[in-house]
C-alpha cells in the first residue's frame, strides 16, 4: 500500500481574517502584527495551491510513494508582508513585532479562560490530563516560526521541488495579494470563525 504525507503551514489566506492588519489613523498605515520578531518567518501556503499539491499526490502515486511533501508558498517575515501590501496596493504599511504573551491574550480573549482554555475540553472533558491549552499550543507554533527565518531554521522547504510539482504556483505574498485583490479588510476564511460569527 502506498502512503504519502502532505505537511502544510499557516494559510496565507488568514491574512484576511486572523492575521489581518489594522489601520493606524495617526500614520495612515495598515499595520501587520505578529509575535515572530523581526527575522522570524511564516511558511505561508495559498489554500488553492494546497489543494493542488494534494491532488498531485493522488495523480502521481509512484512519485509520491513514501514522500513527506512539505509545502509552502514562501517564507515571509512580517516586514516582507507589509512591503508586499504596499507593492500590491500602493498604500503604506508597516510591521510591528508583538510580544508573545500579550498577543496570546488578545488572540484568545473570546474564549472562556482566554489562552488558558483547554483545546477539546468541550468533548473530552475539563479533567482530561492529555489536553493542551490554546495558549501553549500556539506559543509553540509561533516560537517555531520565530526560528524559521530565511528558510534556514526549524521549518524549511524545498522550493525547487515545489516549483517542479506546480510550475504555475503562487510564489510570493505580493503575487497572492494582487491575485485576490487584497485590501486588508477583514473577511471570513476559516469555517470555525464563520460559524462563531453566525451565532452572534
């Protein structure tokens, strides 16, 4: 039996929703904020291309046999995301590196216990000792990306291989922003977020 692994990363499309910028009225800039420092990088993946990589695995069982296909569109620092926004829209933007604990508190403020809320407690029960908090889980997530700048750290991708598999893939944040007409305006991408919004 053939097997393959498709290893993804943060969806670039989340720049519409979870990682969307806020407008600074004092400076007239769109401000992108992440807790990955100045040199950390997110290995973003365009959702459309993620699906096409998955399809490639099924269409090429011999080449994909035993392959851990680690995909990404590009590694991008916060500063590169802000620069891509300006290049794509002609509007000013900047990146502000956030302090991780403060970012976690804000990110999970909607949960009953903030970042200390247990993942899965609603179905496993609050006393399940195997559960992790949202804060602990995503703190580790962002720490990994803090240490992945320049495609030289913890998370690395073989972009030559990815180019070979999808020659017409999107290769940069700017290219994606131009393709989707990105404005920085918040809109729903993730189903869980959309479901919560519909219940309000």
